[in-house]
């Protein structure tokens, strides 16, 4: 990656990766604000604000915003997470200036029209209801809630109908004035671009962005943050949906590379132990996998599965068996090698994409405050040993760290008791 960094006069960080062999450019404005910064009474305001920035500025209507980029063959979107919000586009390299002008216009000049706020309140309410109709999403939300009980990290990013109903135009103006500031903003651009030109554009288009106040702070996750053990919900669905979380460390921990390899061995792909046992050998699930979610100061190894509803206890037993096995028996050198090759290969494949490089740049600078070259990460992944995996598994796979959520057509008291007993084996 040919990466360069600069700062505008008011302190916005601009980072670019030049890929002169491609015909496109991916650009994103990253803001260091997300759901974990929100007080409980304002839950969902980061996500609501993200929606409203697409609803019109002093220069453009909602339609103008989308047509300026999509009408030229580009792609425009945004996302809100626990720790960041990102507005991004992917366009032909010759559309960089116009597309950046659209994104910066949204950031700087959004109108927060009262009628649009009311309409979007209804749209997000429908989004909440849609997610609650999707058991895979619902069980994930339930798991987050018990993994970080009564803490902002465990609350739904989207908020609730109750909190959405209290947000007025003044709420959003004050929120952006406080958080959409230069020291809390990164502009990341990857593709067929020139760094100095990008900096010049950002300097001109975002010169009105305030240098103050400083970046916001969040409530830390520490040992006093409670963790629930189980959550069950009976719902009229065709499958049982299960989610397991093992609470871990954050993305600043040096063990994150070992966790990446452990996850690849355990359940990330079709070659993994979890997939081979639960789906291929026993045929209990179409979808079963594990993943990692890391925040600055906490995280989790997550397991998700859509299961045969009549054999959910058996499926949980198989999953726990595999967790116990990877904790108690060292992985083979061959399995470790395959997991390393997979993780490193996936990373290299991703870096061929302008969008992936833009995400890498923005996330690195906003979250970690520095750019980590991919080759440095690859080197750290390649150093992971059998002993490292064994040590981490023994630290992570414990009953005190596990939570389970389940959405099923029926979860009897007897089944609940049996599942709690199975989890007790960890």
C-alpha cells in the first residue's frame, strides 16, 4: 500500500492509498462517534443522525445527493457502529471531486428539516420492526445485551422506539456540533488518486468544520460490567437461532492476532471444526460459524447457528464439545498452518479492493490513531504458535466468560436446564 497522511489546517486527518492500476476510487468520511457514546435516553441518536445526513443540505435535496453519485455510476452508503460512523462512496476515479463534494456537503451543511426528521423517525421504527422479524438479527441483539449487561456496548445501535420519539431538531444540531468536529474526523481515500490533490479538496470543502471541542469519551468496559448467562425467547419461527459469546479483550490487545487464528480454526469457514462437525457430520444446521467482534476495551468470540429446532440441545452439546476440545488439546501444526494461510490470504485478497483499503485506512486512523501496514499484521499473524493458541483458548473458553441467547418456537424449562448444564462444562 502506498499510503500518505496529512492534516488540514483545522486538524482533519486525511489518509490516502494510491492504486494507480485501478479505474475507481473509494472515499469515506469517518466520525469517531457511535452507540457506545450515547446516554441511555439518547440511544440510537448516532444512527438516526446518519440517516438524516442523506435527507438534504443547504445546497442539495435528498434526490440530488443520491443522483449526483449514483447517476454517474457510483455507489453511496453509510453505516453506524458502536464506536464510529462512516459515510462512503465508490466512484470512477474521474468523479472524485464531485463525490467528495457531496459527502462533505452532507457532513457540513445538513439541514435537519423537521418534516424529514418526522418521516425518518417512521422509517427507522420500521427498520427496528424489520430486525425484530428476523430471528438471526434478534438473537444477536439479545446476545449483545447479556454480554455487556446494562452497558452502552450492549444496547442496540438503532435505539428503541421510545428513545427515537424524544429526538427533536435541536437534539441533532447539538449532537453534530459536539461530535462532528475536526479532531474526531478522518477522511480516507483509496484508488487512482493523488494525495496532495485529495488534501487540497478536503482543506477547501471542510474548512468550516470546528476545531473544538475535543473528541468525545465513552464509558469503559471493566470488571464491574455485569455479564448475563442466558436469554431465551419463544417466537413463531421455523428454525431455532442460537448465539453464543465468549467475552474477551479489545483490539489494542496483542493477543488479537492469536484470536484471529483461533477463530479461523474453530468456525470461520467451511473447513473449520464447527462447520465440519455441526453441518457436515451431523446435518443439524445450514448456517453455523464463528466470528470476532472487538472494541477498544472489550470484545467477544461469537458463535451463531440456525438449527433444527427439535435437536437444538444436541447442537449446543456439539458446539460446546468443540470448544472444550480446542481448549484441552493442542491444535496440530498442519491445522495451524492452514489457518494462518487462510487469514493471511483473506487479508491479501481484500486489499485488492479500493473499498477494503479505504475501510482499513479509516478504521486504523480513527480507532487506533495510527496506520498499521498490512505487512506488519501479516508478520504478526505468521508468528502465532500452537502454544499461543492453546494459552488463549484456556484463557478465553471459560464458563465465567460465556453467554447464550436463543430464539426458538419452543424452549421448555427442561431444555433450558439441560443447556445451562452443558454450558457449565466450559
